[in-house]
């Protein structure tokens, strides 16, 4: 123990200038609920010179509920450029979904999409469960993609459905919404 303490003191004395410098100024924290200027997935995170290459990623996750109960639904829109990943997180009372997509432009003008999904969900008496998926698919701009990371349940219905649309960013046009409505989270049909 004495050797460790002596070594630590010797290391500190070897760098006296570092110990005497004033701490760097810490930037103020953003106000709660205010998006950060360079937050990944925001338009502000894309350099102005690359906005012509920007891609809008619209995702809707739907979880089937018990009969007579409206499904849980979460929606998000993010922005990225080819070759840069963007992550979407959607959290409900019994499910959490995290999707990371990386679009790559192909020579034919389409997109090669690498999508990784992670799902945490409550499974009755089994408790908390986790599933992960990794898919690569060629897709055209504006084409709808459907992912079923939990597979099909009883009666052939998927307990979790993820719908995604990747489109070219258009500055004066609202982003595609796979479900046809805007919003973050919605319960109901």
C-alpha cells in the first residue's frame, strides 16, 4: 500500500503544471426538452454543404396489445447522410426499441441499408427479455420496409412491427410518416 501511495505522489509531483492549471470552462447545459444544436439525427448535425445528400429516416413501432386494447405506437423522424448511422429509441411501459440504421448509396442510385435492432420487452411471468437483429437490405428511396424483430405470435400476428421509410431530404416538405400521421407516441388505431 505504501508503494502505491508513494508512486501516486511521485506521479503527481512529476507534473506540477497540470496540477496548477485552472479547470476548463464548462459549457452551460441545454434547457430540458430543448434539442442540442448538433444532436445526432437532427438536421443541425448535418453540415450545410451536405444537406443535398441528407436522408430522412421515418420509423413507426407498433406493439399489439390484448384484445380490446389499442396498440402502443411510437414514431420518430431522424436525419442522416449516406455512410453515417443514426439511432432511434422508442420506449413504452412494457417495451423499449432501439434501432440503428446506416444507409449507403449504391452505384445504381438505391440504398443499401444496414439495420440493427434491439428490443427489451416484458414477457409475462418470464420477466424481461431481450432480442437483437441485424439486417442488410437494398431499398429504393421512399420504399416502405417492415421489420418483425420478435417474429410472428399466436394467430400469425406479429407482436412488434417496425415500419421504416428512407427518403431524400426535401427542405420545404414535411418528412414521410409511414403511418400517415405526425407525432412521437400514440396509443390507438
